C-alpha cells in the first residue's frame, strides 16, 4: 500500500539534513511475484520514471527492510520498501504568482537567484502567498491555474530566513533535485555569509561549535545545547572583515546548516547579529550611554530594519556538468549603507555626533 500524498517533492530544511525522512512506503503483500526493486517502484509509483527511481537508488534513498539496496534487488512478499529523503514532506498547494525574481544564473538544470530581504521562501505559518515558491511556480510554469496542485514543486533544496538576503539554488528537474539534495546532505555545498555582529570579536578568525535545537521555552527560537546533550551538531567558521569598535563585520562559512545557525551561534558567544530581534540584537548591546549614541543606533536600526545577514557566496557541483560552480552577490543596499555609516562613525566619532 502506498500513501497517495507521497508524490509531492519537498523543500530540504537545513536543520533536518542529518536525518532521513520517509516519503514513500510499500508493504509487499503475499503473492507478489519476484521483481527487481527499480522495476517494482517504477510500476507502482505515479509520475515517477524508472530512471528517477534508479537515480534515487544510486543516491542511497531507497531502503528495503531499512537497508540500502541496489537496483537489482529482488522484491519478495513481506518486504517493506521505503523511499527516504533528507527532508520532510510537505502537502501545501502551490499557486503561481507573477512576482519579480532577481535571477543570477539559469540553465536547463538549475536556477540561482538573489533573494530580497523580507520575502518568505515557502508557503506556511500564515504566509500562503507572495512567497519565493509562488514566484518560482510562475517563472518555471510548473502550475496551470488557481485550482492546480503541482506535485513537482520540490524545486527548492534549501532555504534562508525571511529577513536574510542572498543566494539560493533551485533545481529545475528531478535529477538536479536529487543531486543537489545529496550535496546539502553531505555538507559539500559552499556557503558564505556576511554578518554584522555586536561587539568587538577578540580573534580575527575562529570557529563556533555547539549543538543547536529548538528552545523548549520559546518554540520560535533555537538555542545552543551542551555537546552531546540535545540538538544537532552545528559548526560555523568566521573571519573578521572590518572592525568598528562597537560592531564587527564578519564572513561566516557554514560547515553544517541548521535553522538560524549563524544567528544562534553568535548570540551564544555574546555577539548577536545587529538588529536581530529574535536573538537579542535589536537593543543597544555595546557602546556609550549618551543620548547622541542612542540616536545614532536608532537611525542604524531604521536604515537596516532586519538582522544584518546576507548569503553572499554559493558554490556547488553542477548536477549535469559535474564541475564546481561558484556564485557571488553584492551586499544589499541596506547592509552596505549600514557598514558605510559605521565606518564613518568609527573614523571620526566626535565629528559625526555633532552632525
């Protein structure tokens, strides 16, 4: 028996990439004639080709009796076949919307775009329209009308937060999706972010390692747990790009990809991201008590009304050419303006406060 809702591909949420989630399940009934597993699945799954099944087997996404098998495994009565993926299923209807996209690169397999701050990536939690996925449905022509439920809308293989700007890769076909999902699962994707954090970091470069899990006291937040206690393994590498005394501009390289990882890690070490309301960065954390300084910070918050985080660089092995490709984006205007403002402030503080 197969769950009819299991035909929808999914978005790979970064905090779930250490686990495998069941998408399809077949309990082989008595009387089933011996048959290769790839042929069986291609026969019993709608909208799925044998080629796609074979790709999934090669990527080790097909399990029989909880063991990885090869395409020539012979299915027998009593077997339990599972199609597992490194992300959970979703069942939302995706409606196409004509929303402009900042496309950096597009070919027959992948699309790389620069997400604007404030755009939700995937429908859900009160955001059922105006999202990046709604825009992609329109751009790629994957849905045919207001009543359509397109089961191929699994084009996204990762995400970034609503108020984080920067680069995302989109898979345009099944083979590219499986390939990219595997790269995210094994953490071979290159991802570099630029952040502005409160305080003056002691070292020019370093590594933050600490398990990240959902905060039991606030379901909207994540927190760092002691190693081996709760949460999932998370590692962030950083290097300082520029120092302004009260804040520091850093480049972050993700070794793992947990939800809110950079935001949680820097808050944990006492340097929350500038104007990150959820993680203690939207109040004055460093600096003087003078009214003019407070006014300066308030002006900075207005200039950048979100957490100071941008996904600047994205690199991956192209699913067709097998060559490493790398994309880089400019800082968005609000973050660049904030850096310029802090640079001017730090260079001539007294003169700046009199203006």
